């Protein structure tokens, strides 16, 4: 049985109290919400903070407000199950509820939060094992070792970004608010993630994610498709988030296609977007964009399924996503 290491557990009631506690804690302290990522990591000794600061009693982090004209603000502590059934989010940003419903299981969605999913630790077949297993192969670059077992000659870690909501937030242009004792800052979701399996976030350890800001959707249409072995529970081995804005004449004014599960960060496929913007939303353009997604996807052998097949699946998954968006825009084949 894997057990948690000893640690001090703090439970603030306000954001100000939480960030103050983090300032006074040891350098390895961690914020936690539902704990569906951090606590298993601690049991596997991937992370061993001496202090854990829970934000589950901070009521202000659970608020959801806004409308289709001003946009929606979601508190980072909102449970994934709340996102799944929230009428306002489903009406204005159905892609967010769509992606949230694909995360884990109902039990875990009742514990996990939207903020936790956006800050999810990167994953790898060699990293996500218990301590004894990792010790037996001499650990890896991400934790305690000096070699990446996925790409032994690589100087960087290739652990995969496996959040379902991260590519969605990048695709729709969400902004994220962080708070520390130094003040507040708001960052584009696209600027949060780094292409490094170890240092995978542009975020200081003492910063607390407090809210997710979704802009007014206007004519934006978006969707998310996920590849995994089972119909539930599994992390994505490929995710495709697509968003388009189409003018009255059927010409695409704006497009964003983001791949998840194939790299340490969400991959925006600008080559695919170039095949769409300023052109009619037809089958030819969709096929060209899907081909660009296939060329851009470069998964490695660090998750479920054969990496070559995962790359191949980028094409049909992008194709399905764009065809779905074309239909939602009222354009017939």
C-alpha cells in the first residue's frame, strides 16, 4: 500500500490568508484543491512537500459569474462536476462542459477542480510509477535521475501535458488570474505552458490560480475531441480543441486548433489555422487543416498506445472536430 508522507496541512478561508501562508511556508510547499493529482504524486514520492495548503474552504474561489455579452469568470476551485452541469457555462461555452465531462470519472469529478486540471502535472509511463519501480530502473530526468528514458539522448524531459481543459482554454483565448503577496497578474492561457516536462508552467510556486476568464464568445464556435483507450477515466493520449469564427458568407475570420497529449505543452497548430483563415469553410480547407495537424503532431513513446498510431489519429480527430464546427455554423457539406 502506498502511503502519504508526513506533512503539515493548512486550511485558509480567504485568498489573502492562503498566499500569506505560502510565503511563510517552506520552499517546497504546495497549494492543493481536490488533491486528485497532488496526493497520488505524494504517495509515489514524486512530490514531497512538507506543507500543503488546501484552498477548499476559500469560498470566493468557487464563484461562477457573467453572461454571453461580458464573458464568464470561473473560480479556480469550482468542481469539475459543477462545470459539467452549470447551465450558464453550457449555454455560453458548451466546449468547456464537453471537455469537463470527459475528465476521469464522476467520483473524481466530484473532487477535482477546474484549476487543478489546468495545472495538472505532466505525465509519463516512466515517471508515473511507484517509488520502488522507478528506483529499480535508476529513476528518470523528471525526478531524482539524470536521463530521460523516453529519449535517452535528450537533455530535456518529454513528459506529456495531459489536461483536457488546457487545450480548450488555449483555443478559446481564456485568461488566467494569479494572486501572490506581490499582487495580481492575468495571463493568456496560451502563455502559461512551457515545452518542458519538468518546468511545464510559467508560474511562480507561490502564485495561486484564482479564476479563469472566458471572453464573450460572439460568433466563436468551438469543440473538443479526445482519444483514450477506455470510454472513461483515462487521460488523453491525444486531444484536439478547435475554435473558429465564421463570417456571414461562410468565410473563416479566425481559427485556432490546439493539440493536447502529444507534447509537454498544448501545441497550437498555426499551419492548420493558415489553411482556414480568410477562406471558405469547406471540405477542402478542412482536409488541408487536418493534414497540417498530422504533420505537426510528434508524440513520443511515453503514454498508452503506439506513438506512430497516435500521430496518425491527429488527422481524423482534427477532421471530425472541424466538420462538427462547420455543421454548428449552419454550413452543409
